[in-house]
């Protein structure tokens, strides 16, 4: 609340804590109450630590340079990648970084026309990604951090509209690094046109199952019945791709 000083806000939190403790003492077995209290306390801890975590000025010039911070083409994505490293270093378990165009005018990777704009997109992300992997490795974090870069589909190998490409869910590439995956090799292949996967096909359900496995989660354990069918994080499909695991 911007209208309250930090001390005033802290007083309110302490009062709220006392009220919560009073109510909890009257119903100590309330799982819902305990869950709500834990959520509020987590939010408070995040609020208190987030400002320091998000301050990139604490990083050296050399570190900022490898992410491309201060350079027009790479500054925005570089800042996101550096923040991701700081979060990983602080123990944040899941981090998502989205690429958005620096000038706000490009439709990101969704080039249904003017495919050469992908050159600008690649320029914006290449150096920050390299910086992130280099930084994670130099700090001994990469071996415990799984980095997955990709989207939900690729682009067709044939033209659409004004030299563009349509969506292609049948054959496309993602890459992974660190966190238990084999380095330095490719898995799977498309046909000669680059249109659809024909060798070692990996469905998104398989990829999700593999990521969950590397995080120590069995995707089949969280299965529940609803509306006459089974549901889980990988729907009711997906197999761990063990060939890519180190």
C-alpha cells in the first residue's frame, strides 16, 4: 500500500497475525485456515525480499555486459535473463522468461508475413541466453537448474502471405540445458522438408513428463477422476524421454 509507511504496514500485519492466531486457536484443525495463513505469510516474505532481488544495479558491469544490458537490441531480454539468474540463485523453483519485442511493433516470433524479422528476434535473445547459461555455469548453478527454451509450435517450411510462415505443430525444435539433460547432442529429426517429425518423435506430453521427471515429480502420480475421465498434468499421455537424460 503506497499510502502506508513500511512501519505502519508492519503494524497492520502484526495485528492481522494476532487475529489469525486467535481464530486458529479456536479451530486448530482447519486445513483451509492454515493454508490461507501460509499463503499470506509467503506473500509477505516475497514482498519484503523482492525489491532487493529485483535490483540489477547490484550486479557488476561485467556481469551485465554478458547479458547485453545497455545495448539497444538486447537490453530488455537481457534484464529478464539476469533477473532469472538472481531468482534461481535465491531459490526460486520455477521461473518463466518471455521474449517481447523491444520496439513493441513486431508480433514476436509469430511471423505470418515478413519472415526476415526473425533475424531481429534472434539478435534480441541470442546474447542474453548465452549470458544466462554462462553465468549459471560459472556460479555452479547450471547442474541443478534445468533451462528449457521454446514455444508450443514452430513454423511451416513453405511460405504464407507476404513471405511469412504459418504455425507448424508437426515438427519443430526446443532446446534444453543443465539440470540432468545430456549436453551437446540433438534428438529426433524431421522429414527432408522440415515439416513433420519422423524420427524419435517427442510429443509435448512427453516433453512435459520429462521436465517433471527431472524436477523429481512422477507425472502419473497426480491423476484424478473428473467428469468420467482421468486427468493429470500431462493429460493421460506422455512418457519420459530417457534418451536425453544424463
